[in-house]
C-alpha cells in the first residue's frame, strides 16, 4: 500500500470515540487503533510491578524497558506485553486513576507516538485518542474531534457501570504540558450530545468520503 490513510478521532472522555471509531473502521474496512488502551496498558504494567505511577522517572524507565509487541487481530491493533494481551485488566478503576498520571510523562508520550505511528504497518487506520490529529499524525487530512455535554458523558459512563469524575479527567488531559487534548487545526468538531452512534458515525463517514474525493485518496 502506497500511502495508508489515517483517520484521527480525538475528543473528551466518554464522547463516543471508541464506539464511533469502531463503526467507521468496520464501514471502511480499516484497522482500528485504541491509543488510550496503550496508555492504560502501561499504567496496568506499573501497578502490577509496584512501580510508583507518580514517579515520572520510574514510569519513563519502565516504558524504556518493557517488552512489547504490536499485533493486529481481527482488524484491531493490540499492544502485547511479555507475550500477554491485557484486556479486562486495563479497564479497572485503579488503572483509570493511574493512567492520566502516566500519560503526562513526556518520555512516555514520545514512546507512544513512535509506537502509534508504527501501526501504519497494518494498513489504513482509524485511530482514536487525545492527540492523534495534533501530535501523532498531524499530517493527516482526516481529523475529527468529538465532544458531548458533561452531563450526557457522565450518564454514558454510569450506564457502563463506571462512576468517574470526568470533569477532573478532562482537566488533567487538557492542561498537561506534553501533547494536551486540543482541537487540531482543520478538525471537524462534532458535538454528539443529542445524536445516536449511528447518526454520529454517519456524519463522520460522510465527511471522510468528501475529504477522500478532495484529496484524491486511493489514486
Ligand atoms: O480513552 P481512554 O479513557 O482509554 O484513555 C485513557 C487515558 O489515556 C486518558 O486519561 C488520556 C490518556 N490518553 C492520552 O493522553 N493520549 C491518547 N492519545 C490517548 C489516551
């Protein structure tokens, strides 16, 4: 493949990034990448090894040394650690607390950026996160930013059985020095407070197809 396409979907927590990125990836036959899962995997690894996640140096050192591999299974990228793919383990409340600390460490963000860029080996991508359009693939023509009102996002998380202070997490994600959550230049912003995932993904796909024609993708 000459120039794989990367669709960058960033946004606040519980703004529907995962649901919509998966729908868009399935509709286009692209590979889905959840970059939050990669940060969560490092947070889980630190907790498991008793590495103090408040200690930026210790976290950076763990990230330099851990033995990882990228795999693509069923059109989804996974980060395998010591030949193990943690899935449920990275969704616990403890990991959710640790992850936003881990994600502030500049050396960790450098490692993640490189690893996430390496996903291009698997072909066309739909990649969701917080800094994909601003930092990981700033050159892509396909940038999207999802958001929804705080009350609606809190309801969505509660429906998943998770009670989380999303305002605090948004603040930590937006105010960190290294690659904070921002709307990328040229990104299409979609506030989906009153939209279903089907409506949101249809809007995304419509815009993606328009942009593909504009940039002459596939030629
Ligand atoms: O999307 P998520 O809730 O699984 O993300 C977990 C944390 O990782 C979130 O607090 C922000 C951080 N993150 C990030 O800083 N950059 C990304 N590209 C993806 C996630």
